């Protein structure tokens, strides 16, 4: 099995996505995809690519040694082409004959020509120095001061900030400066800080959003994707919510009993309704494998999904599922990691 196939098989067996690995290892998503596909042409230079492969394997708990050996066969080091004098002779034991004495060698005519040319050049140079006219002394100009430029090793690395993007509906693809980051909800994705960047959020059947944002600090953005042909999509910075008016509760008439418990939120009218009675990490994907939701919703919340979804959770006892208006039943026992399709 190639190193790419081994990485992909280990990742899928653990039920994690490339986006999960990118967040934990801080390796770019396109480099992780190139490693799994064995596409060495899309990887950076060999030293960095081997480091990314080793870090990826250790994150999955896989021994990196055999993977690195297969990688070295796919992306070998450049051959060392030394001078021809380093090549061994065809007969290492043969003795090299000593050059013949000068007395037995004939005088090479080329040496005579070279000697005549050298002598003529020397005579011409001496004559030029003697007969050249005197000129005024040329003032000496001091060289301009040299400004030291820091080497790449001394240049500080760009600061990293966290970018979170959610969308309504979820499952939209997020691009930053034409680089794909993943699908919404995107939680605390590390990106290089910069004054301006282009954010693009796209989902089939919805009006795409394309806007410039500042990444001088961490951002938590929510995008409302309008239906195609029915308006423009909008974006909200959740770190700076708009002021909301607070309405005081109405007075309760005398003799009217107060409600003992708050009303339970109604589940969305969808073929598959999911309610959460406690903290439970959950990921929902449709029949094509597209992520519709991923995160840890607050206790008491409810979500709706189309039929045929695959639900994976880390606390099956806190996740109740109702299909087509039927009774809501827990997926499994408390603390159980489970995947089921509805």
C-alpha cells in the first residue's frame, strides 16, 4: 500500500475529516489532500513535504518510518554529480605511467605562440604607462552606507489569527484568497494575519457571498445565504452583535399560576429531527458525504435534516432522533461513540 493510501485508510477508519487534521496539525488542506493522493508535484520542496508526512502519520497514530521509505521512492533526492576525476577507473589496480622526462618530449609550438603573445602584451603595457599624459587627481568618493537586509531566517513569521465561519444553511464551502478552507461551520481555523483578504462562501442553489475582510484579529462570521434569484447574501460579525432591545416581562394577573418550566423548543419540521439533551459532539453528512452540520450544540437545542443522513456523535445518550414525526429515541447509551443513518 502506498503512503497516501495508508494515510487515507487510517484517517477514514478513525472517522475524521481532512479539515479536522488541518486544524490539529496546522498543515494546509491542499497539502494534506496531495499527500493522500500521492501527488508529489503539488507538494512543497522535499524537506518540508517529508516533515508534513511525518506529522500527519503521528497525528493518526501510524508508524511514519515505512511511509517515509515509500515517499523517498516517489520523491528521491537529486543525484550528486561530482567531477569526472572522482569516477573510479575501469582497472583500480592498474598503475599510472609517469610522464616522460622533459628531455624526451618535443617542444609544443603552441607554447611558443603563447610566449610571444605574453611578451608582446607586457611590452605594450609598459609603453602605455610611460607615455600616458598626466591627469588631474580624481577625487575619492566615499561609498554609500550599506543597509543590512535581514536574512529569511531572521525575518519574523507572520502572526496567525483564528477564523470562524458559520452559514445558514450549513454546509457551504469557504474560500479565503481562492484557497479552500473547508465547509461550514468552520471553527477557529488558523490563518496568517493580514490587512485585507477576500472571503468567498458558496452553496449550490444559494446566492454566493464574496467580500473583503480584515484579518488583523480573530473573526467569528455568520453568513446568511439567500436563495438564488431572491436577494443578496449577507454577513454578520458575531464578535460585534447589534444592540437588541430588551422587553420586560408582562405582569402576571393575580390568581394565575406561573409556569413551572420553560417550554421545550420545537424540533424543526424536517424528515429527521434531532434534539440534544446534553453536550454531544455531532457530525451530520448527507448521502453524498457532504457535511451538513458539525459541532457541539447547546443542551436543549434541536435541528432538522433531510432523510438519508448519517449521524455520528460522541455521546449517543444525549442525542434523540425522530423520523417523520415519530417518537424521539436516543441513538444509544450515554458516552457511546456511534454512527447511524436515518
